C-alpha cells in the first residue's frame, strides 16, 4: 500500500477547521461539565435530602447509560418532550457537558474529602457566611487538589466529541469522514485526524501540569 | 431587628461586664456524656486558663462557646447573646469571638494578607483599604509585618500561629478563644506565640485559653480552671491553684505536670 500523505496535506484544510470545532465544543462542554459538577457537589452537601437524593440518581443514571444514547436523547427527544427547540450544537454541548458533570462531581467529591476539617472550623469561627465558606475557602482548595483529574476529564470530553458527528456536527471526526469520502484516502486522513486528537489531548495534559506546577506554593 | 439583651446578671453597674456565662451545660456524643454540668462565668478583661488531662473535655468546652460544637442542655450566653439554634445569634456571636486552633488552620491558598482580609471584608463589610490597614496593624502587632504577601506554607509554625492570631484579631473580637495554641509547635517557637498572647492579655483582651503551658497560666491567668472527665473540678486564682490545690485530682495532675 502506498501512503500519499503529501497529496492529502494540501487538502486537509477541513481537518483543521474540524479540529478547531472539536476544541471549541470540548471547551464549552467542559465548562458546562465543571458548572454542573460544582452544582452537583453543592447539592450533595445541601441540607435538603431531596437534592442529595437527586445527585445520587443523576450520577448513577449518567454513568449507567452510554454517552451516545444520551446525546441522541438530547438531540431527538428533548424538543418533542419539552417543546424547547435547540439545535444540534446546543444539544450536543449540553449532552456532553451534563455527562461530564457527573464525573466532575465525583472528582470534586474526592477532593472535598481531603479538605481538613479545620478549614471549615476556622471559616465558621470567623463567622463567614456559608456561601463565602464554599466559594472562598473550600472550592478553591478542592479545585486545586484535583487539577490533574480535571485535566484528565477534559481529555475524556475531547474523546467523546466524535459521538457528536452522529447529530450532524462537523467536528474533527465528521470532517475526516467527509474528506476521505472525497479523496478515497481513509488511512491517511484518519491517521492525520488521530495525530491531531493526540496533539490536542497531549497539549491539554501539559497545560494541566503547568497549572499544577505554578500553584505548588499553595500546598500545605 | 434589634437584639434583645437579657438583663445584666450582675446588677452593680461598675462591675465588669459578663462576657461568657455558661450555666448547667451538658454535652453528649450519642450516649456518651462529654461535659457534665458546666458552670463558668467569664467577665470582661478576665483571662481564664483551662487545663486538665487529655480527653477531659477542655477543647470541647471552648468549642461550645462559638458553636463549633453543639451543647444539648443548659445555657450559654456570650456577650449578652444567648447561644441557641438561631443562626442569626450564632453568626453574631462568631463575629464577636475570635479563635485560634492547635493546627493554626490558616487558609493555604490565600496569602497572609488575604487570610486577614477575608472576614473583615465579607462579614463586617469593610472596604479593602480599611481592612488592609487593620490587617497591617495586627500583623505588626504579632511581629510579622513583612510576610504579608507570603503563603502560609512559606512560614514557620510559630509564624503561622501568629498569623492565625492576627487573622482572628482583624475581626476585632471582644473575646479570644485559644485551643492549645502551642501544642503543635516546635519547642523553640512556643515562646514567640506565648509572648504574643501575653501582650494581648496586657491590653485587656478577654481570653479563654486551653493550654498545657503552666508557666503561661501562672503569669497571665486571673483564674485557672481544672477539668477532669468532663467536669470542672477546681477553679481558682493561679496562686491558690498552684500553691494550694484543694481537689485530689488537681493535686495529682499538677504533680505530673510540674514534676520536671
């Protein structure tokens, strides 16, 4: 088999745009994931049992169903069920974000359990209101302690974005499919796509390590 | 709404104000009674040292005063405010009562300055500049003015504890609680913290200290309270307490502590 990377590279513009799209969708979904995960963490520690129960059910449901099915449900079932008509872009980001949120919540729960009790006590003794205790004292430390895990979760998000090709989003995987249908060069195109995925995920990991190094002086 | 202050417990007007009044207080962990019929009255400017063997309930007692621990029955009144389930009262009491812990409990992700700014700005609604001026004043008082931009982990244990004292003082509390402030420190750092506490005492701060530093108790305390098995066994001025302890358990404890 003769590989013709040199022929493909000049035509790989769509891959570049696809990669950008993947990164863009991944970033927003990750933001949604962190937002949802933080919300779930706060709900898990709420004094209302209904919220605490909800978090448990949410988590088991998300982890117990395939991400692809969740995406399809968001895309096909949400509009008829609720009357809210969201496009594939919003549906996809929501689905991936809400999926990731369940995992982020677990990561944060682990981080929270490592915060010494004295931190709560010192904050309470100063008379800080609950909200301030969470957002100024506890959450910053929780996030700091789980940076490597969160970065890893971000790469997981990037790696489930190809599922969004099933709901018509032209992200990197869909873009490469379109390109090899056109050029009949699946091996070259997909190798390139894999390389791009690798570069994205590797850069994210490196960025995570940089973040952690930078904030090492906070550590007790 | 205005807080309703109960009538003063001491009717003579020139007598010092009652800052902490604990009456018939009991505390349980499940079925286990950790504090039994605690009665303790602390007046303004008074310095109380609480000592006793480990597990005697000393820390639990002072942690009840700012509601880090809940008491089951009896009354606690702090600076005229009854300590109840009422969150408003609890918040109010906490803003009047400063506390230092054995493990310092500084916030490791914030600089020394930020540690000191947080509560005055978010509880007292002070402006940043006013809070900073206040923090600088107290950091100077505890003799670490030039470490304000460092993180707690960059300081020694003694320095961290002094920052913790400054952080509590920035709320301008009327009462300070110390929960074994020197127990986690290396011996050569104990004195710097004790000196800071002595200075605070000289300035007339109302203080309740749980400590094993008998030298500090002798020098600074107006009253030494001895606890054993969740009860206040003896309470006396240091001279009487160390020179002529009445209770057998106190005698035994002092023998062990003062032997060397």
